[in-house]
C-alpha cells in the first residue's frame, strides 16, 4: 500500500510538471482567433509544438501559424495596454510576458470581458479577490465597475500573481493553476496541479503562450517575418479548454 501511494504521488508530480502540450488554432471568417490544447476538429492546425515554436519545422499546418502569431503579438489592445502592463510588471516584479499570456488566455485582450462565474476584465479578476486587496465599491461605482477599469484590473491581476509566486516560488505551473482554480484548490491537492481538466489545460496553454511573449522569442530571426502586418478584423480570442464546464467554483484562501 505504501509503495502504491508513492507511485501515485510520483505520477501526480510528473503530470503537474508537464506543460509540453501542443497548441492548435485557427482564425475564422470573422477574424476571431481560436486556440485549444487538442485538435478539436479539422479547422484546428498545429500552432505550437511542445514548449517552443520551431520555425525550422515545416509540418502541414497551413496558413494558421503566421496569422495566429500576428494575432498574439500585434493585437491592438495589447499595444494599447502595454504601458499599464509595464508599470504593473515593475511594481509587482511579475514578468510582462506572463501578464500578457494570462491576459490573452483570460480575456482575449477584451477589457469588457465577464465570465459566467463573475470574473471581470482583462485579467478576469473575481470581485472577492479584489476585496481581499482592499478594493471596495462606493456610492459612485460598484466594485464590479471599478474592476472594469483596465489599470485597476491589471494591477490587481499582477499583485495576485506576485503573491502566488511568493506562495509557490519557482513553481509557475502552481501559480497558473492557482490563478485558474484558486490557491485553496492547489493546497487541497498537496501543492500539485488539481486534476481538473480545465486547470490542467489552462496551465499548458498559458505556459505555451508565455514562451511566445518572452523577449528571446520575439527576436529570433526565423520568426521576424511573421510578426509584420496584422489583420484588421482580428479582435477576439477564443480558448477552447476541455473540461471547463466541469470546473468547480474557485477555492479561495487568504493571502497575507
């Protein structure tokens, strides 16, 4: 029994550390980008293999690769909110690349995004999380209205990520899992990525996008050509994450 328990813990550890899922995607007729961690149907083409995009490879992936790269690198709102991202990155010592990746996955760069569970804005911050950091509604604006402000939203998202990094140092998979499912859920599963399909796929997908936003990824010569130009109709981002409907409500604990 003891040996069996050890094997189970080892497998859970390996699974939580694995973030090498391939990413598939396409841009539809309306210019909306769709991403997923599996090939959901024939429209989805291989976009990222493992952790890094390899420009030297030439698999049969069609025109989706340059379009999706342009989408993630040159979305109008990404440029618009770049100054706020830089300020938050410096203030809370969180990589700008991580902030961008979380923003891409959470809201598709849409400041007006509201999730079915009530998460708000660019970084999809829950009102309960904002209250933990002292944000309160008043007679002029509710807490939800205040959270829709891009600057407030980005700062709170960055501050939360900073504190999650302190809670789980050098374990970005647990930081991302906590941002998605709540740090209480991660602690419940003994500091492992919870076995929720949404959370596991979320960690994989955000980790891949994060690789694209790191400075070294943007300066590789083979990739430089695909970052020029931008489709003017590409304004929305859709992430199809298997298991999302089975996701329990985020578990919340206090952060000192």
